[in-house]
């Protein structure tokens, strides 16, 4: 039977990454690559591999860091990080460099560009924080990867239509509020 903390880690990782990824540069990359290559399933396969590699390392790093910092100190650090992410999400990503030409085909181009674009990105840093909070590499990796696939799948398979329906500002505000709420709830003041 799966323990509640593992399910909680999976669900919170999924929700936070899925919502915070909306309007992110990697979501825009997915849209650009599918418009360029017209191979949505290949693009999604590359996103999956890149995300697993990136977020597995991030969740492990967070779990390792949690072993180094204990007690209330860790809760204050994590609460502050989530609050910072909540504020950071309000700043839209730039589309700088998204118009480059790539010559290695849809899978390899998407895999390499996605992996590199996620390095130091808010979702990677959030995955580190989630790994530290839940200390479950597999649950956090699975949740954050599924959240990334949902968000990027929306842009790959229907991004052009959705941009016209849902303003990205609303999505950013919702993600910001979620991060802020999780950050405040983590703080050991309750």
C-alpha cells in the first residue's frame, strides 16, 4: 500500500509543476518544435526523456540536501523557496533564442534543448525543493514529470487554440498563489 506522504508528494509535485510550467519557455519551445517539425509524438517523447533526466537529478539533489539540513531550519528554507518561486512565476519568461535553427532532427533537438532549458529553471528548482520536502526521489520525479508532460502536451497538441482562450497572466497568477500558499503552509509557524 502506498503511504500518504508518497501520494502527497506525487500530487503536489504534479500540480505545482503542471501549473507553473504554463507559459514557461519550455512550453513555448514545445509549441515551436511541433510547428516546425509536425511530429507531436516525437516531440513529446523527447520532452519525457529530457524531463526524467533533469527532474530525477533535481529530486535526488533535494533529497540529499534534506539529509544535510534538519528540523525547523529546513522548513524555513523550503517555505522561503516556495514563496520566492511564487513571486518568480509572476515574471513572464522571455522567448529569447527560441527562433534558432536546429539541425539534428526533432527528437534530439527537443531532448537537448529541453534539458538545457530546464537547467536552473523554476520547475527544476521547485523539484529540488519538493525532493527536500518529501524526501522521495521517485514520487517527486514521477509527479513533476507528469506535470511537465501535461503542461507541454497541452502546448504540443493544442497550444495555438488555447493561447486564444486562456490568458497566460491568469495561469501565472494561479501558479503564483499555489506556490505562495504551499510556502506559507510549510513554515513552522502553524
